C-alpha cells in the first residue's frame, strides 16, 4: 500500500525539481541580462579618450648645397721652432713673448767678441794680401817678377778672402734671426743663459693664412676638387664660420685607412685661428639641390620602412578609407575588416586625426631629412608624440615647443 503511494508521489517531485532548476536558470539569465545592459549603457555614456597632444610641421622645399664633411687640424702657413746650431752665452734677447717679428730680425745674440776679433785679424790679412797681389800684378806686367811669384800672391789673396768669409759665417752663427715674418711664441731665455746647440729658443708661426689638413674617404675623391669652397667651424668660436678654399689634394691614398689627405687654405687676418686647433670642415661639392624636407623627428623608422603621421580632418580620413575599400574590391583583394557600429559618441567631421603614411627618405642635413616620396609639399605631419598614435587617432596640436629643425646645429653648453 505504501509502495503505491510513493510511486504516485514521485512524478510530482521530479516536476518540482525541474521547475526549481528552470527558475534558477531564469534568475541567472535575468541577472546577466541586467549586467550586460548596465555595461552597454556605461559604454554608451562614457566619454571618448581625450585627443593626443602632438606638435606638427609642414613639408617645404629647401635649397641644399651638397657638402663633404670631415675633421681637420689647423697648421700655420710657416712655422718653426728656432734654435742655434752652436753653443754659447746669451748676451741679448731682442724679442718678447707674442711679438710680431719681421724676416731677418735679430731675435737673440750670443757672446761673439772673440769671433769679431778674429774676423778683424783675418780682414787685415786679406787686405795685405790684396795689396801684395796688386803689386805683383803690376810687376808681372813688366816682367820684373817670376810668374810663380805672381801666382803665389793670387792664391794667397784667395785663401785670405775665404778665411774672412768663413769667420763671417761663424759670427753670424752667434745671432738668431727670424727666417720669416710671423708671431713669436713664449720666450723663456734671458741674458746670461748658456745655451747648448739645438736648444729651442722660441717658436715662430706665420698665422695668415692658415692651412687645415683633413682626410676624406676614397669614395668621395671623385667629388673633391681644388678650388672648391670650404667652411671651418670650431668649438672656440661657436657663432662664427671661417671661409676658405681647397688648396691641394694628395696624389696618394693611404693604403691602411683608404683615406686621402686634402689641404684647405683659410685667410686669418684677425689671427684668431691658431695652429694645432681642431676644426670641422665642410666642403661644397656639386650644385645646389631642391629637396622636400622635414625635421628628422617626424620620421618613424621601422624594420618594414619609414613612416610619418599625416594630419587631416576626420571627414577626409573617412573618404580615404572608403576609397581604399573600393580599390580593394575592384582588384579582388580582401577589403579592410569592417568595424562593428559603436554607440560611443562619434568624432565631428572637422576633428583632426592622423593617417600613417609610408615615405622614402634621402640625405640628412643637421636636424633635417630629405623626403623623396610618399608626401607632397605643404602636408602637415606630426613631429613629436608619435608613440601613442595610430591611423584614425584624434589629436590636438600644440606647437608651443617644437623639436629642433636646424640645418647646421651646434652643441649646447650646459
């Protein structure tokens, strides 16, 4: 009896369990639906991210003069460390540190009293030999003396005259004369100093003009010519450039470095340039070229190529995207993936966005780079802030601080 009652109650219990499970699933679905609706409403009401702040510049054509750059060392037109080839005691010093001296000017005198006395003695002997020779000459004319006596008198005169010349050379060795006009260096010798032979007394440098020696790779030898204009810049004179010309090119290439030596002459009327200084040399080669330029910071260098971010309005960006999709459909290529419609606020048509564009870069000059393809003249591109950009990103332009775009930059002192 009890068994039949339990069997009768069993279907009712099963139905209740099914109803309970369905109710729980319905409650879960209701809660999930409410949460999804809340999230969608939050997304719809959320404000779009603020535009990225960037700086921009427009492409423009500039005239570039091709240049060959090198580093060089200044050298005086004439320069020498002056010394005497004999030893002696200094009696006079006729030059001071930094003096401008003339060619042939006596700079230093050694004691030469003994040499002058010997010279006077030899000059007297030479004068007596000359008188004897003149007498013998008259006598030989009338055959009063033998020919041998006349020859002896002539030979004796020549010997005495040669001795005088030799002693004059010895006297001259006691004087240090300027071999050319120039500026004297630091003089530390004073009267009373005993000098050994070969001791450097003073350096003498002719400072106008000066020469700069520099080396260029052999592959640039075809562009280098004598007479080309050269410009020198030095860290000692940051705001000034010194003009010169290429004066000579070595006929030999260094077999170790494969470089060739060249020489440029630079006028130095103000005597500002000093031998031994380091200089940056720029030589104008070829003719001027018209290049489309941008600051180097505007170009993003990637393994797959160089790109720039072009600034345009949102309406123009959408037209370009539609045109690309149409071209892709015409060529059978897969069109760009369509984006699902978003309920977020859309950008106005006049909002500024960026388009990533491939470009072909050329030569560089200072902070600038030449653009040979990809964009045209007058195109506005981003010069800083590219790391947070992609095609279609809205931007806000702030050009209060621009990256460097100097064709001839110089290091800044801190």
